[in-house]
C-alpha cells in the first residue's frame, strides 16, 4: 500500500509520513529528501554520566558508588558511556556529535512542567498548546494524519490533523470493507473514514508486535529511506528518573542508554544510504544533580547533553561552552549549568531538514527569543 500524508505510531514511536512539497524538488534533482528523527528521553538523562568530562576528578569523588569506568574515548576533553558503543562507532565515522551543558529554558525540577516545555518549546508551562516540531512542520508546509492516542504534544501543530489509534481487534476483511464502503458511499464522514482505513500500510495495523525500540527503529528506517516515505520520526525512551540505584556502567541508567544506543544503531542499519541525509537527535527535560544521594542515585538537575547522529552533521564533535563542575561553577551549587539554549539546536536542525530559513523557524516556532543560529557550526549546509 502507498504511504502518503500521514503520521504513524506503533507502540512508543510516531512517524510523520508525508508526500508534499519536498518531493516536487526531487523531480529536478535540486535537493535531496532529508529526514529528521527525535528521540525523547523521559525522566531526565544524566549528561554527566553519558558524556563525562575527563580532566576533573570531581565526578569520581562525589559519585563513588555510581561512577562509570571504562568509558569510550571521544576527544581530549570528553569520553562516552560504554553502553553507547554503537553511537561511538558512528562517532568514528565522523557522523555523530554531542551538544553539552545544554537545556531548554527551564531551571525548576518538575517532570510534568519540564516535559511539557521540552515538547512545546515554550518558557511558561502549559501556555502553548502545540509542540515545537509540530509548529516547524506547519511552517514547512507539511501535513499529516496522527496515528496515536493521544498525539504527542511535540507533534501537535495548528493544522487540525486527524487522529487514529489501532485497536487490538482483528481488522475486517478487504471484501467486507469494500462492501461497507460502497454501502455508505453517500455519507461523507463515513466514506472519508473508510478511505483513510484502506489507504493505511499494513504495518500501521500491528500494535503489540512492534513495541521494542529496535523493531520500531527498523520499521521507521525502512520507510524513511524511500523517496516517497516519511521525513520525520519521534521515539520515546522512558525511565531516566534514577533517584535510586542509578548504578555505574551496568546500572539502570546505563541500561536506558543502551536502549538509546540500539535505536541509533537500528536506524542507521535500516536507513542504509539514506542515513547520510538524516539527522537523529535526543530531547530530555533536564539533567541530574552532580552528587549522588543516599539511595545511590541522583536528583533532578539542570544542564544535560544532546546526542546527535547522521550524515547531515558537519563532523563528529562535542560542541559546548563548558562551565565546569567545581562547586563554584554549578547551577545553584548542585547541578551542571546550562550555557546553550537547546532550542537553538532544534531550530537549526529543522532549518536544515525542512529547507526553511533559520530566521523564519525562529520567528514562527520560537518567537519568544532570538536564538543563535548554530547551523553552520553543527550541520552540513
């Protein structure tokens, strides 16, 4: 079945499948289709554990029970958590980057407020009813059908997209659908519903079989590498709220990073050559505290890191205005500070992937602040 103009969600992933203006450009070979993939890390990823600074022994002193050993070398200043070994392989191919000491403009410590802002892209919790990616999609002139219950805030735009969620019941046969379609042909609403139903790819109708992130990433990659396939995908990884038993390399936080790592690897493998025209990046609500607590975990923090992969990156690098982790450098004396508004990264990413000027994205998607354009620093243009 042909896929066009629709979102696709199975389990915990959402895909925007669209066949609008970008493919008109393909006709004269003036531009290639570009893919944007966002992985939401719910619970607050620990950027200090994922990408530790190696010239300071402070972390080892304040985290004696959860300090991570055997990290993977990145450059002269930073290393990488050992559970991110596939990401590290992409790094060695010059197709992975990290933005460190970054966060959305939110320095409180509520998951509810933080996750609302990481998806809406605003500065006041619950003020915006749309998501920054949804607004970016609107600016780019794309449209779609949400296959989700409910549609993630991140993907909500001003355009009134339709919404559908596959049930666990077996679908009626095609002959039965055709019979019902012809019987209610005069009823516009019912007719439209059946047209949507019969145009969905079979993969949309399976829910329980594809909940594993690796399988979801494989499905996404196989669809996104098509010239008339999706351009945007959103995944979610839960469980980064490690107040207790965070552990070291093999702990709970490490296992969550392993899920992220598998997602990167599965997407790269399934995308094939299309990986060169793809950008994958992570999104989380805040970081975690510097010092471990009595439960061998960490509390809600501030600054974190963004992991990125794909051929649209300029090079493998750790881009940061590093504030340091000595007590005098910490936010409120306890957290890694945020020196980069992460919205500037997402704004630049949409500008590159949607072929829309940065200023237009900034003005229409993040109108509350003039963000620095990081396009030429982070991405191939």
